[in-house]
C-alpha cells in the first residue's frame, strides 16, 4: 500500500520537512538533518517530546515514558512513537549549538570492521537502543577499549545516532589503531564512547559557497558535514578538495567522494596527490603550497572554508589562504 507523504511545520523554528504516514516523526526529522533531541528513540526517555498545534497523529509503537495528563491535554506527544495522519504544525525544542549538547558516556558494541585498504579501517559501532549518541556533524569522540583510548572524528551523519562510523589509519603511535589492525577487536567487543566535543560544524543558515579541504583521514568529519548538508537539502555550492599521499594512488574512499555528484547539483570534487618526505622539516609547508595552488580556480573570498588536517598543516594552509585576501573569520579548522 502506497504511503502518503505529509508536510510537518515546526512553527517555533520556521522549518519544514516531509514524513511518510508509516514513519515516526523523529526518524523523518533526523533524516532531514534536524537536530532533534532524543536519547533512546523507543519511547523510554521522553527526550523527543513535542507539542501538536494542528493536524492528526497516530501512535505506531508503545512507549513506557509517561507524559503528564496536563501536558497531553496541551498536545504533548513523543515523536519517536507517533506518525502523521495529516499535515502537521508542531513545536519542537531543537539543539541550538554544540554548547547545548552534554558530554555522554555510552558503552557500545562493535558492529562491523572493514579494511578499506592496507592503511585504513572503517569501524562501525552500535549504541544501545536506550542510549543513542547526540552529536553534531563534524564533532569527535573518545573511544576506549580495555583502558586504551584515542580520539577520532565521527564519519557518520547525526541522522542515525545508533550507528557511529570512524575511519582509522594504521599508525604505530596510535595504540588503539594497533589493536584494531592486529585483530584484537571483533564483532560485539565493548567500546566506551565519551563525547562529543569540537566546534567543526556547519555554519547555521549560511548561504555562502562551502569549500571543504581535507588531508587524508580528515575526510571523516568532512564526510559527516557534507552528508549532513545533503540531508538538510541546502542549495549551497560545494567544492571538496581531498589531499592525500601520492604513494596511495587515490584517496581511500575516492568513489564515495565522487558519488556526491549524483545527489548535489553544484558539487566539484578535486583529489590532490601530494609528494612529501616526512624526514624533511618543511614537509607540511610543501603540502600546504600544493593544496593552495589547487585552490586557485575557486573564489575563496565568498566561501565558508572548512579545513581538517594535522595542526601544523592547518596553520600553514590557513596562513596562505588568509594572505590571498580571505577573512580569517570565514575559515573553520579542525586539527587531526
């Protein structure tokens, strides 16, 4: 049976999204990139409470959380357990900024470990249904396994806080990565997640062109940001420059970066192979110059620029961009 699609207006947020009649209002809102508050998505915590102003809803699953009768009479309901029967007008308290997201401690389980190539592994962990992770695209968390911990940016979109993805490079200096590449982690291993933190997030309702620059594994938070922008259905032109070691032949998820051409009207992807010698003191300077020279065809002065790279490279590249006349306030950086 074909499901009807209903429009849902957030009257106190001036936002609108679509929701099928067989889908929870929470799931539909998250898929559209809205920073809705929730912890469990199964009717236990009550975090996703909203107020129905006009329209009809139907309960699609049981919830243990009890809403006070007085609030029910005022239209209160749980978005995770209700679907629309008509177009709706509701009031919802959205997450405003990174400061309004609490630090969370969640015990998760490994769902999937995929070796992308000899240097990178994709790690997907799953939270309990009763405690999902609230975060904003571009943020990072700390992962801990048997007292060995490391901090990584999230590569996944906040539209699914139950499945969290990370791209981890094989590095001798990173003990957590060694556990992963040595095969000590397996499906259903417990991993403690603490976070999120970081301010490497999309800039509000900016209509500026967006320029994303990543060095190697810096693709992870950039992927989170771009896929979040896609879910928000933003019309901003997007330019993505992915610098990587030339010895790798191509970026580790090159096809994924190319695939955004199919869903974005204005998207340009430029992989940048970089030759460098880590034994040289100026290797970051040489990489910064290589990346900057590849930016020459893009008007940076009218863009929001997001850079994820090692700290020294981030500083040198930012200096080059600012020297070209770009206002430093338009540059948002996240050190790897």
